[in-house]
C-alpha cells in the first residue's frame, strides 16, 4: 500500500511517499531523518495533541491542551471527557485539569493564566 504524506515537522513540508508492506514502512521524498520518522509514525501509530477550551466554574472558558500527544483514534472520546471538565479559577499555565486522560498518560493542562 502506498500513502502520500506531507511532513509537518519543519517549514520545508517535504512531500513523502510511504510504502507499507505488512509491518515494514519505507519512506521516500524526505530530506531529513525526522521527516522519515514522522512518516513511519503516521502510518503505524498516528498521534495528535488536542488543543481546545474547557469550561470554567464562572461560566467562561479557558484554553487547555494535552501535555503529550494521544492516539489519534481516541480524539473524540478524549474531547467528550474534556467537554465535561470544569476548571476552578484562578488557574495558572500548567495546572492539570485532567490527569492521565483516558489512560493515555497525557494530562490536560491549562495554557493561559486566568483569575
């Protein structure tokens, strides 16, 4: 199976081709090793960082994100959990809103100071 991938690791945006043969992935079109690894990871274990907002106890919202990338297939389930969270103010950058989101090992943290 062949898959076209545009690298997002650096601004160069290499157009890569990943050939998937069972467990083996070969990559062409990359100009650096980081791009090659990105393509392999995207084909074998895609992950994403969620950046969103959470409700605050006063009825507002505060920006949050996952501290580490989570498996792509869990994004919608994770968003359901985040949407149910309520942050008590004041909150500081790095405060943990949800620890170990759905057992992924990623915490959801505050990304702005708010009083």
